[in-house]
C-alpha cells in the first residue's frame, strides 16, 4: 500500500484555502474513497456530495487536478501520485462549503423549459408504437446523469457568467431530447433562440470532452438544434411546412 | 414556538425516489398543497441506480402473461408470506403505471412491432421487465422528476428529517435540518408519506447508496408505527468483489438474463446441482435448454442461474465456503462465453449491458466481453418495513403513510427482481392519493413546541462533545463497527448464538453512539450527518436482529443454519415490532391473513 498527498479546497463563500492531507492508497481506489478516508480520520466535517458511488447519480462532481470529474469514477491509478492531487469545487456555481457548490440554478433553468407534450396515443389502450431506431437517438441524451460537469466547463457560464442568458450544454441536451422525442409535438425553437440563448454557444466542444456518459453533446444535440433554429427563423416557408407536418403527426 | 422557518403543506412527502415522486404527483393531482423533502438533490435518490427493469404483465413479448401469472410468481418468490392483497393490487395495476410513464416521456426499449420491450428476470415466468438498457432507474426517476416539477410541488432538497411531529396519536408534520446551512425547518402537514427507501448502509457490503440508512423505518417506529417482516433482508447474489473499493457494487441480474453463467473455480456450472423442488417444473434440467430460454425460445425453461435471488446467493456462499471460490472470494459470472453461440457477441454485450461493460472496464480493469467477472453476494434490499394498509398505505398511526422500499408486505420473504420499481409506482400512487384524501378530510393538527425543542436539542448534542480533547469518539468508527458486525453476525447465513452476540454488540454501539462528538460547525457537515444517521441505522439493525432471532426456521431470504427447514407454523406467522411504553423494542407474533379462495385458485392454476 502506498500513500498519496492531496491539496483539498477548504472554505466557504467568505473565503478559504487549500489544505494538505495524506491518504493510504489501495488497489482499485477512486478519489472519492480518499475523500472518505480523510473525512473519517482527519477532517470529519470535510464537505462533499455523493450518493451512489457508482457513476450513476451525478452527485460527486469536483475538479481533480483541474479537470471536471466524477470523484467516484476517477481511479487513483490514473493520476500522477508523485505530486499532490488537487481537489477543488466546480467553478461555475456559487460555493457552499469545501467541495459542495450551490447547483440550484440548474433546477430552476430546467423548470423554464417547455415540458413534453405527446401526440395522441396510437392504440386504444393508451400506448404508442415507436421503432427502436427512432428511440436510439434520444436515448443517448437521456443517459444524462445531471452531474453538471459540462455546465462547469462551458466558458459561457464559467468565465462569462451568462447564467441569465444561456441554459448551458446540459439543458441544450435536455431540449434536444424533447425536440427529437418521437412523440413530442411542442415547438421550442423560439425559446432556444431567445430565452435559452443557443447562439451563445460557439461550438468549442469542451462540454463533450468532460461528459462522463460520453454524450456527444455538441455534434448530436447542439448543432442539430442550431440548424433547426436557423431553418425556423430564416426560412419561414420551411418552418411553416415543418409545423404543419408536426400537426399532422398529432 | 422555536424560531425556525415553518412550511405549511397538506401532504408532506419524505423522499424523492420513485415512490416519493409518484406519491407527490398523485397528491398534487388531487389539488392539495404538496411538499417534498429529500436529503439528497432531486433526481439523485437511490432509485437512479436501478438497472434491470420494471416488472409489469404488459404481455408485449409473450401474450400468455397476465396479472394472474405475475401475482402467482410474486407469491411463490415471497414464499407465500406476502400480503396477498398488495401482491394482487401490484400485479393488476403495474401495467397501467408503466404505460403512464411513457405518456410522461419515458423511452423504453422497443419490440420489433414498436411496443415496450420486456426482458427475462429471475422468478418471472415470462419476459416481463420493461427496461432501458441497464439504466431503467435513471429513466424512471428522470421521467417522474421532469413531469413532477411542473405540477406546483414545493421541493425542499438536501433537507433531512430527524423527527415526526405528533398531535396526540396523529402525525402532523416533521422536523428537519437543511444540510447546506445546518438550520432547522418545521414542516406542518395534515398527512405525511414516508418514501425513504432501504437500510443497506447498516451492512458493510452493500449495493445501496449513501441515503439508504433506514431513516423512514426508524422515524415511523419512534412515532409509534409497526414494523413488519424485518428479518427478510435480500442479499443479491451478484455484487462485485474486487477491487475492494467497489466491493458490493451491483452486477445486474440482466447479465444472467442475457445468458450469463455462474461457475466455480473448477469451471463447473454449480447452479444446476440444487434446484429446489417447487421450481423443478419450471427450470431447465440441461444447459442447452437454459440457453434457448435466454434467447427467447418460448418452449424452453429458464436456466438454473435465474432461480430466485435468495437461493442463488446461498449456493454461491456454499461454493465459497467449501473452497471452490475464486481468488478474491467470489465465483465467476461469465457472459463472454456467448461468443461461442452468436456472431458479434462483443457488440451484443455492449449494447445490452452498457453500464456493466463500463463499470467493470473503468473500475475493475475487466473486459466483460472477453473475461468472466468475479462476483459474490451483496446486501441489496429489505422486504421488511412499515406495516401499512394494503389499499391506502396508511400505517397504524393516523396520518402517517409509507410507500416503496420502506413499506412492507408485497414481497414477503423474498423480492423478485423488477418488483420494486413497479411497487414504487403502484403504491406510491396509492399513498399519494390516500394521503391527499386523508388531508382533505382532516383539520390541521397542532405541532408542539416542546417536541421541536427536544428534537433540535438532541440533534445538536454531538456538537457539545469535544472530540479533539480525546474524550469522545467521532461517528465514523461507530458506523464502521456496526456495519462490520451486522455483516458478520446477521448476514446471509444466521445462527442463534451469533445473533445474540449481535444484540449485545448493538447495546454497546448504542452507548457509543450516544457519546459521539463532531468537529466543525453546522454548515454542510458530513460528520454531524453521520452522527444523526447512526440513530436510524441502530434502530433498524436492532429490528432486523430481533426478528431474525425470533424466526426459528429458514424461509426466503432468511436462512438459519440451526433451523435449515421451513416450519409450517412460522409459515402462517408474521413478526411485528413496535416501540414499547418503556422505550424498549417489543416483538409480537401475529397470524398471517388467510388467502381468499379466488386467489388460492389463481395460485393453483399457475403451479
Ligand atoms: C444497484 C441497484 C439496482 C437495482 N435494480 C432494480 C431493478 O432493476 N428493478 C427493481 O425493481 N428494483 C431494483 N433495485 C431496487 C430499487 O432500486 C429500490 O428498491 C428502489 O429504488 C427504492 O425506491 P424508494 O422510492 O423506495 O426509495 P429511494 O429511491 O431509496 O429514495 C429514498 C429517498 O428518501 C430520502 N430520504 C431518506 N431519508 C431521509 C430523511 N431522513 N429525510 C429526508 N429524506 C430522506 C432520500 O434522500 C431519497 O430521496 C435496485 C437497487 C440497487 C441498489
Ligand atoms: S460547445 Fe457550446 S455549450 Fe459546449 S462548452 Fe463550448 S460553448 Fe459551451
Ligand atoms: S450532459 Fe454529460 S456532463 Fe452534462 S450533465 Fe449530463 S452527464 Fe453530466
Ligand atoms: S456518487 Fe453518484 S456519480 Fe459519483
């Protein structure tokens, strides 16, 4: 068994600093195990969120050596241990304490997105028929565990703080899932352009790189949405036709 | 009245897993004011981890399925000590609850003709689990969450409830603290629904997430409700065993449903050696037939690997105990062998079991398309919980309802895979509906300042004890020692002397827990949270141990080395725990309600 040293951010909204800790490293260990070990033995009150410890709930997001990561899925063996491992909270959200940030903005944003509105059922028992091929595309987006790492890394939020104008990659993925849902009949293009601020995304693809669920956020969600918006706004005839098609599908 | 913020609701729901969200949706449909509190963030409750699917007799894949078959399967799996009325309602209502999810946006995997696809699972006669790859729980929780947030439900995230407030006999609210700031909050409500999930964190090796500390079980018990079937703790046969960091993490039964086989270190498929009599008729007696079953042959019987969880877990323990285990103390689970049977096996495995592929690759350095996995039993689910009325989900305490894993009855002595997610939907809905009805018919009760003051005082006690001075111990060691002890003494294979030792151990741990101290301040302080969780963990651990000592037979998930057989008298008896007037835990036996004739007939016909 070897040991590793850590520099962990301790503090709250009023200020703080990095504190050094050491932990024993055993085979297969992840960063969250080290945090738990430090909590149990050296800093009972070290704040971090976690729930599933299996990469499924998206609670344990933090920045490990400067990279946005799920701490429960980051193996110690993937990190260079000859120098201290730094662990800091996400930067795009206000700090609560230590590694815990206030992510409530994300929940408020989601509420403002027009909800799912299905067409009338296909069968008398209230059910629908959909081909697997049509479902596949949307299932990719529905893998999202809402870890908000993509929000954290997006410069529009992280550096330019445009939280009031831009919903961020996570919610563009969410809108894509709704818009491309085989049963949905709502039209969210005007919102995308105005309230959701899709134009602020300049396709840097940083979000795609950090997504632990490997969702191709930019290519599969954002770019097709941008195209829809362009079609809708600059080609009114096509938009009209599309809307008519959507209505017919109902 | 202490000066804490007070929230007024008609119905207060505690827990935001599948059961809590479904209850909240239903209550809000009845046009009452609904509050939802959870100690995690919204959408992150333990339900998010569910993998395999939701059991419902939709009959999309095999038209021979129907509620009668699902009912009979559930009763057989539960060794006939289930609450028959709950099993009946569950089997009848699950299909409508699943279709409803689709109407709210869920996207299940499809059959070739475009309907909801269903997969095989242990103990289910026909392919019955509606699923989305192996992330069904995520789909379910996200669907309910995204639908629910538009219904005017007040959500209080990261608030942990520490006490239920009472006015005489009735529950009229709850006291909690907000984790972020450490402030107390009062919730005043006409009806309260507990949907707090399981107790997995009382054991060392578990598939459960952090919030499964048995809070609802303990809150209900301390408020005067009865706990039922607490001896039945399900150990899932396949958890990861290596590396240590992920020990206990679930390997979905879906692996076996897709054709995965269990072998010991000698390469022998040991499950075929011991097929219980009551399953002989429906289990394949050779490997060839078992394989055909997993590939959808309707005339084939299921392979022995898909017998019920209690049985498979015990066979695995036997192999390990008798020296036929793998290097890290498990057995082999192999799906990669199917490459001998089908082309493009690796792609097929990755498509059908994406999270399993990912989990082993990322955390265990194992490529499951090429190598076998090392697996062993893990604490997974509690069949026992708050005793409730089957139709309304109300406990014996007026105004207190429970649904989901924290309620008891539907599963009897052993739960079938997939029957939990459907339980959450069916009984979450019922709890929400009846809690709203109760609220409409009731006047607001009085909350008591004295109870709130006492609740807050005792919650803050750990701060008064100075750990740094070395006089007191921190909460984590007590938690570890409890988990270690429950695993060792009240685990899969149980014995009188060991469990009696556990009772003594629990008394000592209670002593230690009462003297636990924490450092720092109240703002997001995990040490403090752990100190408070201890009270729940100890209460449920004691309940499990007492009931397990009392049941001197083996049935379903409860296995006694000293009483290895079933006992007819116990088979008609329920064990009920309640807090006595002196504050000590009291246990009593009660006869199980008799099965009505029409359901007896259903079971006979399905044999
Ligand atoms: C890995 C895994 C896979 C599974 N797969 C399947 C499957 O495929 N099919 C199936 O049917 N079942 C499956 N199960 C079982 C199933 O997931 C659970 O039984 C079910 O999700 C429990 O749901 P629930 O709504 O009762 O509670 P949970 O989802 O556990 O939610 C509990 C909620 O209560 C809150 N809470 C707890 N205590 C407090 C408190 N004191 N104050 C405030 N809030 C509190 C928590 O924060 C949380 O929001 C699986 C379980 C595991 C571990
Ligand atoms: S691609 Fe767009 S959304 Fe993603 S990080 Fe870059 S700017 Fe942000
Ligand atoms: S899209 Fe990916 S990175 Fe963004 S919140 Fe979802 S899972 Fe996390
Ligand atoms: S704790 Fe759930 S994703 Fe890390």
